């Protein structure tokens, strides 16, 4: 179980809903874009949904979400974190996300862009 106020996660559509289910089994709040009925929505909509739910978004889409982060900063808008990753197996993603969730609080992740490979 989380020992601090862990970030809530929103897994972008290229990540499996099974990963969100696994994270919930460990006591973390995670939802996939499929579960949120957000499939095929554009990146701005994905980000707005994550912000509205106070969730950090987990994505493989480096280019677009770095630009979205820059736009949010330029507009003085807050987000709850962007977690970038390369495409990896579900077991590797689960391991790294659990390390992140057990070491970074929601407030520490707010307005941050982090690479999941920091948490090997």
C-alpha cells in the first residue's frame, strides 16, 4: 500500500488496461484511457481529462506531450505530471511505475515531466 499521497495515474491509450488493473491491485489509483472511454481522442483532450481528474498521464508519446507541457507552462496552467516511457513489456512498465509511485508524491510530480526509465 502507498506510504504517501501517491500520484493518481491515467494511462494513455497505448498502454494496456491490464496495467492499470495491476497497479490497482497494489493499492494505487490508476485508470486507462480505454476504461475512461477516451480512446482515439486527441492529445489535448487526453491531457485535459488527466488534469480534470488530477492524474499524471503515462504515455509513450514524447513529442506531443512535451509540447503540451510547454504550452501549459506558458499559459500558467497546472497539470499533475507527465510520465514518459519507451514501449516496454508490461512487467517492466509495472515494475518501474511501482517504483515511481512508491517514491514520488502527487505534489512532487505536479507540473513535472519525468522519464519512467529513471525508476529501473
